[in-house]
C-alpha cells in the first residue's frame, strides 16, 4: 500500500500547482481582454512584472 501513497504524495502537489497556475492564467487573460489588451500584450506585461515579484519573494527570506 505504500507505493500508491508515494505516487500520490509526489504528484498531488504538482497537480495542485498546475491547476492553480492555469486558473491564474485564465483569470488574468480574461481581465486583460476586458481591458482591451491582446494576449501578446498580457504576456509582455507578465515578463516585466515577474522579475519584480520574484525579487519580492526572495526578499522575504522564505527561500
């Protein structure tokens, strides 16, 4: 019985993160389209903001 538990224990967090990221992507894309932006403009905006967000996370010393 330990083998299915190990599989579930390792895959569940990956599944949860992928569902969360997909939900965030859908919501952000929908909100950006409501503002009249294209998907490419949304991606460009994300590329600008991602380094700032990662720096903020690193500064909290959780890493």
